[in-house]
């Protein structure tokens, strides 16, 4: 099958598929004419019921909390899969070579990059922590905060300090932190069951002021656990990929 | 205007699939898969939009202001982060394929055996 | 939600509610149309760039465009997610993987 024939067959197929797709989409009520009652109902009662002014996070961690448990475990499984595949690849290739043989800074990192990266590590980590802890007040939440927190660690690597990156995020510690995050979320739900409510019921005190950091019960706590789990997953993934690139350098290749 | 987002969604889907089908590099295919996934984010956010409404955050606006649908936003935001981790898993498989077979061309990978 | 607002929403009319963040509906529509066309163009560029390293840079810019589009759709949470993931985390992962496979491609 030549590439031209493959392309022609694809174009015919995609034209038919998109015709059906658009036929279905144009029978929706149209952009901006949202008809369904569920969104309006949630907007009206969420602040009163949960004392959380960030309704999206309230939906994520309370009204649809069970979906979020599933999504978080997809993330956890993907990070574990990356670690499994790449660590086995590394063990096949390294064969006991000492990691101290790898130098500190990769060649070609200029001082400007190093300075800029090191300057931003602190503020980015603080910003990630702010995002992960303010899920119930403003547009933020565990997922975004976790990724920003992981970016702060990656900046250390970008500044050329690979050994510092490894020392600050050793593989065992990151594995356990990720596991604590994932298990913590499930454990909060189970605690609700133990106390006699349904799974993931909001059993902590809801606070008095809607939108304060200490209000909304389990939403803030779940957001914290999700934040550390997402951060650990991304640090794990980036760490494994970085070790793979160092294998390339140690084989005598270029940077 | 009321159907333009859906046409854009269909276009992005078609372009991404075209990139996957006519690709000669595994990482290029993975990036085109990211493009296809982004079309679904635009679709569900477009479905939940209310004309003239604001974002559903009632920190400093009165509670009964008309706001857009928060449920689809919750779905989209977890979706974005989780798909990044799944993309990392696909990249790990691509690295392993490169190590085993020495090539990242999908046309050649089909003919090699383990 | 008051009955008048509910009726107006059901009839599909633009709202006249004024908050500190309200923009004229026509302006918001124009912004959304422009961003949608830019996103469609950006997706085309990303899919048709063949060299993976260049495609990664294009993907970063496409992620930024998508984030602004989500902001115009009144979804700041999704904007934050897409910004940190699509413009920062995904290019990092892709560039690291490309460095790993570049050695034997030569």
C-alpha cells in the first residue's frame, strides 16, 4: 500500500466520518444556548451546601468526587507504568555503573539560563502550593497546583544541577509521596464510610465563611492530597526521562 | 456563530487524524494524538457555555449571577492533566521501541518481529 | 435564578446582567470567533510540521492559544491546567524523549 493510496483512503473515510459527526453536533442546541438544568442547579446550591465559592472544585471533589478518584488513579497508574518501563530499560543498559560518573552541568547551559532558573524555583514552588491549597476559593485546585509544583523541581534540573535535582527528589521519597497522595484520597472516602456516611461524604466541619481557606470540609483536604500526588507523579516521570538522557551522554554521545 | 465551535472541533479532529495516518515518526504521531485530544476539550467547553454568563466562581459576585456550566469544566480540567501522564507513558513505550528496533518509523516497525 | 433570567436563558437571548467583569456580548463573540479560527490554524500547523523538535515548539504555542480560548469560554480553571500542561510540562517531556532517541538516529 503506497502512501498516496493510504492518504486517499483516509481522506474518503474521514469525509464520511466528519459528515456524520457534524450532523450529530449541529442537532445540539447551539453554542451558548445551554439548556440542561444540572449546571444551573449546581451553580445555585453549591455555595450554600459546601461553603466553597469555587464551584468547579466543589464539583470535582464533592459532587463528582468518585470520578476524580478514578482519574487520579489513571494518573498514578500512568506514572507507575513510565517508571516500570524506563527503570527496566535503564537496568538493562547501566549494569551497575556508578551514577557519580555523570557530571554536574550538561555542556551548553549558559549562566543566564542557570541564574533565571534558580531565581524562579522558590516563587514557582510557592505558587504551586498556593494553587493546591486554595481549591475552594478561586480558580485553582490540586491538579494545577501539583503540576506547577513539579515544574519548580524541574527548574532545578534546567539550571544544570542534576545532582541537586536527584538529591532533592530521590526516587524512593517521590514514590512514597505519590503513594501517600493517592492513598490519602481513597482513605478520606473510606473514613466517611467508617463514620457511617456514604463514600466521600463531606464529614469535616464546613466552616462559617464561604470561600475561606479553612472552609468547605473535605474539599480542601482532598485538593491537598491530589496536589502532592500529581506533583510526585510528574517529578517521577521527568526524573526517569532525565536519567534516560544521561545514559545517552554517558555512552560517549554529544549533549 | 452558534455552530462555529463545532466546525472547528471537527476540523481539529480531522487534521490530527490526518497527521497520525501520514506520519513517519512515532513522536510526531504522539503529538498529533495530543492535538486530537484537545479537540474534545473545545467540544465539551463549547457545549457548556451560556451566552452572556460569567465564570462559576462566586467569590466576589452575588451567588445568583448566571454562570456557565461548572460540570464540564471539572471534567475538562482533570482530563488535561491526566492525558499528559498518559502521553508520558506513550513516550516511554516509544523509547523502548527505539531501543529494541533502532528506528521510530511506524512503517518499518510493522515489519520487524521481536 | 429569577424567573425572568430563566425565561431569557431558555429563549436564547443574550443576558443583560452586569457584573464587574461583564463585556458587551458582541465583543465577547468577536473574541471567541477570532480565537477559534486561530486555534484551527494552530492545530493545522502542529499536525503538518514533520520534524518533531519543531513540532514541540509549535505545540507549546498551540497550548498557549488554547489556554486563551478557554479563558474566552469563561473557564479559568481549565486555562490554568492547559497552560501548565500544554505549554510547559508536555514540551519538557517531549524534548527529553527526543534527546534520548536522537543519538542512534544519526
